[in-house]
């Protein structure tokens, strides 16, 4: 391929015209006063605002490949984008006006469902909710579940190795993917859409691309692992006095429920109170734990979720036995069991309301850390003690997936401190304290949100030189001109 020499405006016009010829004029969008295209150029948290040369929306893998070849020829970098739900600024352009946003939203077909093989093949632009629905219509289950499932795409889920609420039972997006199709930096199509559980033929290129955040290749389709659809679900909201008790309850639930335990979420009283304050309708399930004898929220609320393909009565009996024994042992203070589908949904709506309530409440210093589950209580205790020394009166808003050790550990300004002043004076130090503690306990600075722009510098400072060198070598081998999602992930 012959590169077109770099030049100003005329060069960009030549590229734009070639893109229009390739994908159609209606699929090449440029911001203007009428439509600034913020939905493509501003990140989910509105922390990053970019300015792209254009947003390009191909309709097929071949069109993606053609766009990549054109951008390579014109020496223009590409920011791959799915639903633009990244929480770390991983899918928006910089402010140079020189990058192409390659939005895959038009690649949204379910290509095949193989019930006998428990697999399905879908294009990368399929919304996660549509993938779940297609599996359900086939009498099966695709278990990846996120709060943003109505907006995020399966390509983005795989590019960030999304986690969600059922990792405890089914694993992350990595465990739910059997094969991939992707476009390389040279504009070639790699067809790895196998639906095998075993393929021992060398380097696992699928695993290399999952979690690479669009820096190595552009995922255009995936073959996904399905499961038999549970015939019934049941959940419980449980109040505990300490996180140590929550971890002990998790151990017992794993032993007594085994694979029927699908989720184990934990919520400190602060985020539950925020949800009740800002979104009382969505958070109404929390009120089931309030009684005349116990009129205040428990220190910690557990959402314990179960599913089974057997008899509903058996699951209910086993769940009631678990909670009765835990109460006798002093592990729980109170509990309420879902009796209807509406009550079950209400319990999950409470959990899902917390991020929305945080957004209404205002900016916080946010973290997506993980430590071994056994060390979660130590992390929370030590983190709060250290932070209170640094910023007396700061408010901790902590919730997450206790079943896999992943906490959303967020810090809010003291009541009497302006939020902007708080962030300006303390954000960097708070990040440092939280990340140092997580790593000292064998944890990570990013459990499921990825690195993107937000944590790239932190990753470079905190991982070993060897790991950084390996990452850079892989990037250079697969994207030698550094055109795919530059400035993201790789330190």
C-alpha cells in the first residue's frame, strides 16, 4: 500500500471523499453547529470531550477493512467505538480533529445460533441486551449482564473484557467468548470465528485481543458461549453488620448452593442511602430491610442471587436454610427473600440504581479495584482509615461484586467542602492511596472498566518494566504505525 504524503486540508478532503465512496455519504458524519455529534465524541462520564475528523459507520466487516486501509494510506489514526459507554475515556477521539471514530453500531446482526453446541455468532455492534434476547428466544442464556446492557455493544464488552454481576458463576467476557473475527492494522480480516471448546494450536489470538481496548485490532464479530436457560430465579437482600460477616456468608453460600449461586453483590449503607434519596422508586426494595425494631439501613447490604433449572421449591428451601443457619450463627442481622418476579426485579433495580444515584449526586473520586475476596474487609478498613487521615470527613461510597473481589470504591467530598476544591486538592492523592493499598494486597487498579486514557499513566507507573516492555512489543508487532486507539491502554 502506498502512503499518501501528509498535507493539510486537501489531504483530509481526499480521505473523506474516499470514505464516502466506501461506506456511503450518509455513514460519514462530521460535526457542525446543528449537530456537534457529542454522542460519539464525549465519553459516558462527560470527562473527555474530543473532536474527530469524522465519525465513520461501516455496515460490514469488508467495509471496516476498507476504512482501515484508507486511513493507513492517509496516515490517519482510528478510534474504534461501540456504544461509547467506556468509563475510562477509551472510546472517544482526542481534540486534534485529526482522528477517525470508527463506530460499529451498524454491524448488529445475529449471524447464527447453534443450540446443540451452546454457541451463537454475532456482529460486534450488537447491543448486549439484543444478544441476551436472541439467546433467550432460542431457549438459552447468554449470562453477561451489565447496568449498561441496553447501550453497550458486544464488541466493546470483549475489547474491555467486561465483567458485570454474574462473574461469580459464569466468568468475564473472556470466558464467554469462543472465537473472534477482527480487522488488522493492515486492513486484513482475520477469521477466528471458531465455536470450539478445545483448540490447542499455538498462541491464543482471541485471548490477546480480548481486553486490548481496540489497540491491536478491531473486533467485528464474535462466537459466544451459551448456557441452558434457568427456569427460575430467586434473590435475597441480607443485612450484615460487617464485611467479615459478608465474606463468611459468601463462603457458606458457595458451599450450600454451588453453581446455583449466580451473584453476590455488596452495598455499603452510604450508596443505598444515596439511591433512596435520589431514586426512591428504583431503590424501594431497600425498605424491605427496615422494620420498627431495625429502622435504619444495615451497615452492609448483600444482594444474593440464585438460578436453577430444577424445581423452584428445592431452590427456595435451600436458600431459606442458608439464611436461617447464617442468622443462627450471627452472620446476618436481617433478610428478605423475593417471592415474586416483581420483587426479584426490584432487588436488582436497587443495585442498578446506585451508579445513577452517584451521577445525580455529583463528582466523586472513583475506583474500580479488586483484591482477593478474603482481603476485601482488610482493604476497606485500611483504606478508610488512611483516607480519613488525608481528608477528614470524606465520605466513602462503596459497593461492588464481592463474589469476585471487585469493589467500586468511591470517595466523596466532606459535607462542608466544595466538590471542585476537593477534586483539585485531593483527587491525585486519593487515587495514589487507594491504588497503593489495592496492589499491596495482591489486587489491581482496574478490575472491569479497563485502562483507557484515565488510568494509562497509573498503569505505567505501577506495573513492572517487563510487563510494560511486553505490552509495547505486542503493540508494535500488530500495529507498527500506532494507528489503532493511540494514547489508550499501552503506557
